[in-house]
C-alpha cells in the first residue's frame, strides 16, 4: 500500500512554506495571513486572471474597450471624491498622451506611497474612457526597476512568467499583504518548478485519459506557468475535476456507511392522532405537503435511519410537516427534538407547536441559552425521565448535560446555519439515550428554506434523500416586488408611509451595521438615527443587528412583534425565522450587494398575514447591466427555486455551498462548482470506480483512499473500506 507519506509528504506538498528556500519565517508569516501555509496551499493559489502583455503599446495607441498596457511616468497622484464615493487617481504620461489610473478599493497608506511624482510604472488592464480621457480602473501596476529588467523570469518551459517586461501571457494573483505581483509570481513559480512535477491527484489514470484531462502536477504547471489560454482552461478543468471526483467518491462512501446503520422502526402516527391535528389546524395540507409526508412515513417505518432533507420555500409549511413527523415518533413511544439556529426561530417553532400540543395532549419544552438556570434544571430532569415529548431549542440541545430517555427523531431547521458536527452531536445523543447504552440510529429530518438547485442539492446534502415542498398554502397573498433606483428614494419612503398609515409595520434592511471606510454604503446604525429623526419622526423606530447581545435582540424582536415599534431597521439578522404578520412592507438598501437567494429570503419576512405586501429593492450602483438584469429576476418572480437556478447561473454556488456547514472537504478552486456538467461527470465516474473497486484495495484505490483521508480529514470515516 502506498502510504500518505509517499503520496503527500514524500512529494513535499505538506511542507511548511517557511522552510522553502527564499521564504523563511517572516515571509511565511505574511503568506499565512492569506491562508498560504504549505506547498499545497501555494499550488492551489491559482491566478485570478491572465493578461497578454504582448499588448503593451504607447498610451496614444491604447484602444478603448480592449485590454492593454503602457509605460509612463507619474505626473500627479492623490485621493479624490466622487460624491459619497472615495477614490484614488494616478496620472501617467509617456510623451504621446496621458493615462488616468483609478482605484476605488484601496488602503490609502499603502497606495499613496507607491506613486510618487516621477516614478516610472507599467500599467495594464481594461481601457475605458471618461469623456475624451483614457483611463484604467483597478489596473495591474508595477514599478519599473532601474535596470529595466525588473520582471523577467524564464522558466524551464521557456515561457515568461514574470510580468510586464517579458511580454506574453502573465498570471495575475489575488493580492497578498503588500507584495508586488512580481514578487508573488516569483514565489509561486519557484514552488511550481520544484514541487509540481509528477504530483498525482485523486482521479484514476484511466478516467483522466477517457476525459482528456491532465494529471494534477501537469495542471498546476500549466495554470501557473501559462503558454496559451487553451492550456490554461484545460488545466483549470482538470484541477476542478480532481476536486469534484474526490468529493463525490467521499460522499458515495458516506452514503454507503449510512445504509449499513440500523434504525428505529417507528410505525406510530395512526389516523386518530393525525385526524385530531387536522381538526386543530385552520387550513388543509397542500398536495406537496402530503407527498413529502408520504416520504417521511416510509422512511420512519423502515429499519434504516431516515436521513432526509426537506426543502421548502418561505412560508410553504415545513413546520407543520415536521410536527406531524414528531407525532409519529411520539406515537411510537419516543421523543422528538427540533433544533433551530437562533432563539428567535426556536421560539417561533415552540409557540406554534406548543399551541397545537396542548390540544393533542403532548408536552413541549423550549430550551435555549436564555433559559433560566432553575427552569433549565427542571426541564433537563423532565427530558431525561421521558416526561417531555418534544424539545425545541437552539445549540443548547447539544450541551453535555442534556439527556433524552428515547429520542427517536431529530429535526434540524436551517441546516446551513449549523456545522455538520452539531448534527452528529444530536444524533449521538439519541443513540445513547436508551438507558445510557448505545442504541439504534435515530431518524433525522433536515429542513431549509433556502431553495437549492437539484444538481447542487445532490452534492451539498450528498448523504441525504431530498423532498421538496414546491407549493404555497391556499389563500397566501403574493408579495409585490418593486425595483427602484436611488433617484426614487422619496417615492419608496412614501410607499412605506402609506403602509404605516394603514396600521402596518415595516422593515428597512441594510448590508452594514456601522459606517465603513472601505465601502461607501449606507449602514443600519446611522440610518436608524436619520430615519427616526428626519424621515419618520412620528413613528417608533427600532434597531436590530448581529452585534447586539442575544437578550437584547430578543427584546427588540418581541417589542416589534407586539406592535410597540412601527419600523425595524436591521441588518440581515432577520433573514431567517422572523414572523410578524402585521409587517407588510420591507425595503432592502443596496439590493445590488445581495445574492438573489438572500434577497428572496429577506422578502419572505413580509407576506405572512392576510394583507397584500410589498418588497422594495433600492439599488444604488446599477450601471452594470448584469446587475440590473439580476435584480429584475427578483422583481419578476417569487418562485424560490427559479431564483436559485438564476442565482447559480449568475453568481455561482457560493450562496449554496458551505464546507463547514455541509461537512465536506475544503474546496481549493474558486470555481469548483461553476460547471455543473463537470459535476455530473465526476459523480458518474466516482460511482463507477467505487463499483469496480468497492473496498479501495487495488494499488490505485489505496492511493486514492489516502488522498481522500488527507482532503476530508476527520469529516469522513474510511474504516468501512479497510
């Protein structure tokens, strides 16, 4: 068997960067701030773009609308203001014309010192024009050394990897500390030349050949030391496929392990109990809810543990479905637990379930971090004795002193807000809850209101079966969405005022808690004061944000829900679990800063009563046509799954994939999930490989097994494959 030593350490990629020749402890410390601590980190630190430096020309010959570069001397530089927006400008000249360079995201102390008058620099980027003046916004800039040969670095492949002076295809990296791009390239180039050759990844050679892909070592070489863009694209594709293959192989192993576990057979929930609940709820279940319940009942009655994801759009009725699942567990002689990510959401679940629980003769308790010590001690005794049927709570449910008599069902709401380890803690409590002995694995129901495209959900929740509630309850009033520009701000305020005059309440949501020097955005704290004093002085305005203490947040939300405040100024802390039926209008500031899925979640804070509601998307920086088109999607539809698909196309999967939450390995490539076709291919190849070598005992299987151990670390148990 080829061990982890020969696969990784023998090739040196787990070696600390500080021990690499030319780096050392001080430089290593600066690299570590960027997350670069090992050779492996450096190899995966892929360029963010490539520039063809053969396009260097005189400033006069630069063509607007194309990428290009020129050399010139700094004539003047300094900080400027564009209304509320801050910028930094440098004007250079080469004798043929002048070129203006602009930055909007910068650290003044660092950038100011670089561009003294008379300094000769080379600038490259997309050439635009403001009036008749040519300019480059956020250019790649390097200071020209006295020798003129400041940036020429020849590699063993014969290409020029250094920078502007050499010409050719040049990699551009994400900024590290205050390093020049030239320095970053030299560090990465030397590491690639010393360590990349012969490096093998997780993909079997037969699969590489069939898919026309490169080995991992070849991929790193071509990605960092580029010759042509077609080679770069193949290298990136190969690196992404390698990550996806190891991911899908690991998920297949996890699914196989779950199927081997023994589960509780929960055949309770007879028609009498469900009929009684039906008499209590003031609505009929939708067809989608009934379909999902059929899946859940089948799972709970099998001798294998249920591991099911319940996806349902905002307001689709997931909580009542989870209550019915809990009733099945209770009627089977067990307990149920519902864990929510915030006290606000936990309390709302409790109030709803407790209300029905009284009519059904079941005991429900709420256990959170705010539960008083004496009350908590009483609840813990009741739970351990089995005198509580349903426990609703937050992370407090997985504390060491919480013991169940017989936990048969664990329900986890808004799964993406939890780490996978927390789900395991709750599951393990259930396993040990029967007389302190390790028992059968309980049923798990995971819920989320964040619609996830099916292709991704198979990966994000790879070990779970998926059910979807894709139908809203009858009688639910649609939410009108209006996209407005900054010039229409007063009209937006007028719309809010009309709703307030009708006795309704309003949310105003901001992306920041406080003013930021780096970002020219309105913030909740300053706008709260402005709105209360200048815009809505006759109304009571509250402030809510994530930096407030839990008890303080709970008090503000309780007062708002009780109608003691008319307006709630907030950050995205209200994104999930806030239910105030009297709130009929929400204004989201800087809507262009949010993903579509998040905007959809925020919009779902209104439309929860019987009155028609409105969501105002107030967008400031919308010159980019794609930005406006993206926001139009939200205005056009309230279908969360359609929005999720559009968000995936536009922004990629960042809003859906969270490695900490999902328990998956860390993804090295920023575009790992950009190509869903590649994801499907990797899943098919991983499944086929595992079928051909189910125990990973072949020489290649052993090597791949060790790579999986390294990448998944303690997130994946491979004990079942020998």
